[in-house]
C-alpha cells in the first residue's frame, strides 16, 4: 500500500511512495505526530539521481524488518534536497560540523521540536568498513531516547545553540520575491567558475535546477549575465568528459572541476 508520499510531486519522494516505511513529507503534522507518540523523527534527505540514496533505499527502506522497526519507534520523514534546499542546508551544516563530512543520503535524528541530536549519511545493512549497520544505528538511537532522555535533550540543545544563525523552520516555504531572486543570482555569480563553467570546485554536478533558474531569470528580466552562466556551463559539460560523445547522455558528475573525468554512473540520455 502506498504511504503518504504517494500524493507528492517530487520525483524523489515518489520513488519512495511504495516503500514499507510509513514515510511522511516534511510538515508540521509529522512533528506533531512525533510529539503525540513521544518518539524521535528519523529524517532522510536525498535526491532522485543520488546513487547511494538508491542503494540505501534498496538495502534498508525496502526491507520489511527495517521498515517495521522504523515505523514502530520513529516518525520517518523524507525530504528531496532539490525541492527543499533550505532544510538540507540547515541539517547538512550540522552533519558536517559533527562528523567533518557530509553527503547524501543524509540521515538525521531529530526531537519533535526539529532539533537534531544524531547524524550520519549512508549506513549499510551490515557493519562494514568501520560503519555500524543501519539497524544498529536505529537501535542505538532508540535506546538513548528511552534510557537517557536528558542526555539526548542536552545534546540537541547544544547543537541548536551552535546553529543559532539558522532557523529550523518546518513550516511551508513562501514564494520567493524579486529580492530573494536577486540574492540567489548574486550567490550563483560568486560561485560561478568563469574559466571552466559550472559552479564551485570538484566534484561538479550537472546543475539542472540552477540552469533552469538562470534561463527563467533571463526570460523574466533580460539579464545577460544569467544567460551567459547557463550557456557557458552547458557548453563546458557538452565538450567535457561528462558527456558520452558516442552514446549520448551525461554522467552523474565529474570528479574534477574541469569536467574531464566522469563518474561511472550515467543518469541521463
């Protein structure tokens, strides 16, 4: 039977609509449910073309035993980072600060007040390479939540103080206006690689949503800078190793900032 994600529009969330996990979309209702049941929230953040997101979904979220444990002891929330980059940014900052690294899928355990207290990214179904299994993580969090609630609350409050510059808002996002769009364009201009195309350093991903924003912004305002960034990025991707010159399509990302060395996985044709 489909879970609560069946009525969502995000391709990533819809990929999980048939999981045995009783997923909730990010909403005040999900946190109210956790508060009423007295359980923590298990937040899983990813995106539709994320390789390890699909791996963890197959290994754990499609597993009946894992799903049963999650449903009994947690309120489970799925977020598409491409749909809600605001949520992703807040908790990714916490993950990176606590572990020294980040990535997707991002796995965060929260209080019913949306305060994070335990973090991770991908967890395997069995312990390996020094990582605990996903079930071990679930059981450990559950044990701490029930047996050491004061310690969990203290950790969560300390993390929130450290992230005081961010607002943990789980309400519905508003529609951005001209000021927000201008700020977004300014941020992209600062991140744009004028020599190699794209944004930031290695690894470089095909920035589909960014390109769509730039093209729409140019159509609305006539801003030539937005069109130039989009055109130069597309040309760099098409001329680089990320593009399959024989079979067509793009690799998932380039491992270098020059678009030369593609990741093994091709996700678009």
